[in-house]
C-alpha cells in the first residue's frame, strides 16, 4: 500500500533548507534543476560550464537560503537572479541566453559609467579584473557598477 507524499511549497523547502535539511535541498534540486540547466545550456551549448553554473547556483542557494525575501518576488525569480549573477561572475554573461532576456537591447539606456562596465562584462565577456584594469578602477567598483546596471535593467524591463 502506497502512501501519498505531500509536496512541500518552495517556501517550506527554503525553511527546511535554512535548517540544513538535505532532503529539502534534494527536492528543490529535483524541482528546478532541469529548467535551470536548460537556461545554462543556452549560455553554454557544450554543457561543461552549464553544469558548473547549475552546481554553483544550487550551492549558493544552500549557503544563502536565508536571503530570500518572499515580499520581493517569486522564488523562481530569486533563483534565476542567483544564476544570472553567477553567470556574470563566471564570464558567461555574453551568452545568447542572457541577451535573450532582453537585457542586451535595454543596455543602451544605462547610465554611461554603468553601460561601460556592462558592455565589457556582458557583451565582450571580460572578467571583473580585466574590466578594472581597462577602466583603471578598483575591482569592487566594477562589481558595484555591474550590480547597479542589472538593477537598472530590471527596472527598464518592468516599465
């Protein structure tokens, strides 16, 4: 006789992950890995970097589960944000999947200092260190400008 297993909501899974419940992480992985890997594969058709990106996304979620705030948006949006941030950190930001979200076309409306960093990171594929050297600014400033650029792009998309 089989017993029905209740499916936990994303919020319930996150609460359990915050409590370091490995089965909750496994369930969340099973729920989202395929779609996340699909997005990652659009950025890296060969698949090697896509696998690393998926793994890094799940590890970041495990480590930073407490950062999710339901009032700021859906869980799926949050986990996609983690993946997007990691893809940029890993130099995958120039990939077609990122451009497919409409960011590429909206980048022209960025503040000039943010646009420079965005173009170098996401369109030319340079890492933070290379951008910092090219623009002769500290690496922390590159990261901050990139964060601000992404926020502006999200605001553009919501208009």
